[in-house]
C-alpha cells in the first residue's frame, strides 16, 4: 500500500509541475492525470524488472491497518473491473491482446511491434482504435 501512496504523491506532483502541458482539446483533465499515473507506474514496473525486489514484509513502516484499507479499496473497484472486463471482451481478440500486452505487461509500442512483427505505426493505430472503442463502450467514466 505504501507504493500506491508514493505513486499517488508522485503523480500529483508531476501533474502540478506539468499542468501547462494539459490541453483540454485532447481530452478530459482526469484522462491527463490517469496518463501521468500510468506512465509513472509503468516506469516503476520496468525499473523493478532491472532491480531485485526488496522484501516489504520486513518494512517497519508498513502498519497492519494499510492492508485492511487496501482490501476496502479493492472491493470498491470490483464493479468497475467487471464493467471493464465486459468491455474488453467485446473487442476483437487482436485488439484485446494488444491492449493487454501494453497495459498489463507494460510493453512499449516498439516492443510490441517487435514481438508481433507488425509495423510500429500499425501497432499504434490499432491500440488507439481499440482505446476509442473502449471509451465508447464505457462512456466517459
């Protein structure tokens, strides 16, 4: 849970520092915030691949109450997860695989292009179309 707090703090700090980069014509403000958070999270995941994981069970600054708080957060998000899973199921298998590789496994577009053998521009275009379909299916959340 501590990593979530640090990621949240880093996200809001980055949003504050880069607020001038926000363009309302390109999307909602919360989409900008989510993008910043996603990029920071992916950077941390990629860094963890290179660094050995530290044992958080021995962290004296991790009180028991945070586990219960995390459980409550997880339960509140279940409904949203179900809606997102249904929306993903409505995509074609190719679109779903591309999104899963990028968002769940943290692959870059270039890594995905190399893995699939598709041109980089094609990968980017297909991911964009799939995200637009998801946006239509889910509505502006």
